């Protein structure tokens, strides 16, 4: 979506197999990670050509990813009652889950780095 004029956003490109996107985070210039809530997965996309985005890789997520933040090549995903899940994105074509934190006082619905 081109928002160079915020009063008239313009669809530039799309992908047909993406579900309900709850969050987007930058991995590197032109590479983003999205939380696909419908299919419960994280997807790494190449968006360097906005008119022709394509999927680099994806990984299933236990729970429903609601928020993501990428820090130093790792995606932190807030997955409600399924905790905070950590994914290694160093190989964008094959992201993998590397850790999960379950021992939290309530459902994780947002994650933010500082």
C-alpha cells in the first residue's frame, strides 16, 4: 500500500495466499515479517518490488500471532494464551522457532522492543 499521500492510500501489490495480517515488522531493507492470524504462521516476504511481493519462507505458529517485533534477526511473537514465541529469521527462506516463554501471568497480546 502506497501511503505517500495519506488521504488516498493506493494498493500497489498483494499476495493471494495471505490470511488475516495482524502485524508487520521490518527484518531488513525490503524484507518484512508478517503475523498471519488466519493460518497461524509467520511469513517472511520480499517487498523490494512493491508491485510484485513474494514469500521467502514461513513457519507455523502454535496459537494465534497477534503482534510481532523483530530484534537482531529474531521475531518475537505475542501468541495470546500460547505465550511469547521466538523465531530465528537469519535464514529468511527457512525461519524456525527457537524458544517459547509460557510462564507468564496472562495472555500475551503485544510485544515491543526498546
